[in-house]
């Protein structure tokens, strides 16, 4: 199923051409919210943004288009996890 998910997501990125806003990928606010999402048992995907990623432009951004497209294709299943905001979850 993992490969099928990736292939579908890549197809969506190709069709949509990326773009969109960061609002398409909801951000996990803290470790408690992350724990609640994981405990739900639903199949989820997390875009993990490393600590300090914003300090190095061009290192984390290129994958943003991919994750936005996946979030549009699978609403409510894809979340951004910032290790700066929720270091305990990382």
C-alpha cells in the first residue's frame, strides 16, 4: 500500500503542478495534539519539518509542493509536524 500511496501522490503532484498554500497541510500544534492524532488509529502521514529548517532557505521548501498535493488528495490525513513547535514529538 505504501508504494501505491506514493505513486498516487506523485501523479497528483504532476497533475496539479504543486503550488497551493501551506494551509493545505494543517500544522500539529504540540506533542499532545500529535499523540491524539496517532492514538486515533487512522492512517495518517506527517511532514516532519526539522528543527531550524527555516534558517536554511531552500533545504525544506522543495518538498512543500509534494506535501501540499498529498494533503489536497487525502484531506484530514496529512499533517505538518514542526520539530521547533513540538520537539517532544520528534
